[in-house]
């Protein structure tokens, strides 16, 4: 899998996880189960996954832009 594909995977995964987290919090508040231990563990797991995906996407994005800039500089030095 290419880095660009992995970047999209992590970015979309992060968005989906944050949406799922938001929907779960709203539903838990409506039915009164927000402070139950099992729900807290579930929401923390979703938060960890969402943040992990976001951090990986940012790191890949930075590395791709750094590689593109290095490539551009290298081609400019040759000519």
C-alpha cells in the first residue's frame, strides 16, 4: 500500500472514529448511560483510536510533503 493510500486510510478512519465518538456520547447522554463504567471504557477506546489515526495521518502528510519538497529541491539543484 502506498503512503498516499495509507494517508487517506488514516484520515478517513480518524474522521469516522470522531463521528462515531460524538454520536455515542450524544446517545449515552440521552439514555443516561454516559457515566457507566462499560460506556466510559468504550468511549475512551474510541477516543484513543481516533487520536491514533489522526496522529498517523498527520505524520504521513508531513513526510509526503517533506519528500516532495526534497524532490523539488533536488531537481532544482541539477538544472
